[in-house]
C-alpha cells in the first residue's frame, strides 16, 4: 500500500480539521455527545483495526470535560455481516467491543452503515459519524443517496480513507460533502495522525466548533494549525 507524502498529508489533515470546525453542531447543551464509529472490518483492514483499538481511548479522554461522549461501534465484514454494538460511555467499554472483533474477508457494505446511522438518529439524535475504510464496491449513486439523507437529518459523516485509490476517494468525498461532513486520507503508518483526527471529531461531537478551537490551542500540531487558519475567531 502506498504511503501519502508527508507534505500532502499535513495539508489534508489541516484542511480536514478546518472543515470539521466550520460544520454546525446540533447537540443540545448538557447532553453527552453521540458518535457512531463505523469501520470496514474486511480482511485488508486488519492492521489498521488493531491500530484503532490501541488509540480509541483518546476520543474519550479529550471529551471528558465537555460533558462526555457515547460511542457506538459499527462494522461490516464477511458475507453480508454488518453489526452495531451497544453505546459505550468509556474507552474501556469501547476497547472490549473492538477487541472482540476479528477482520474477515468480504465486500463493502457502506450503504448498510449509512442506513443504520439514519435509523439511529431518528430514535435519538446522533451528533456525528466517523467512517474508516479503504474500498468501495457498491453503486455510488445509491451510497450518495443515503449520505444525502444523513445530511438532511444533520448527521455529518467524517470519512477517513486508508490508501489512495482515486475511485474510492471520489466516493468518500461525496459521502462527506452530501452529509455535511468532511473527508481526509490518512497514512496507515502514522498512529498519531489517526489519533489526532479521531480526537478532533470526538471533541466536535461533544462540544461543537468552539470546543474544537479550544482543543487546538491546547493540543498543538494539526489542531493548532486549524485555529491559526481561523484566526482565533469563534
């Protein structure tokens, strides 16, 4: 798998965080943020799945002072298997859920992921959804229709692409745009990059745009570059 050039990677991260910061948050004050963490668990993604298991705790630690975060793990693998976990309110709970899953060969099921998010937010508002994947083997128009439905419901999808397949990128960018979210490729060799991206979206889900700006000032790195781009404005 080809790695992204460092300069391009840094630009992509900064652009992604900028898009997150300008996305409107519909979370009600005093409520925990609700984030669906959706992942492709087909065979090609096993190394990145293990990596995500190791760093997912960052999402909770960075949102503790914002009222907290609830995360639902959603994944697909094998022959038509697509499952959603219970809602986890701690890093330990989510880690137990993730480490019980083993990747298994199969085709993508992105439409099922998007349809599930729609049903979930119709029951109880979901603030954001993360999707991490490296392939797309479905009808792009149907996938985009489902993404647009999430956009109407105010559920932005923040899409992380592992690898650099241009056809996958085209679809993932459209999912992000139609849902009101953002797209960013990531380098599977950089755990820190993925950690920063997941933490940023979690902070957004828990506290909205201002919380992300505050996080950038505290964290530095790509998130701090975001606040400089915005000129410190709220």
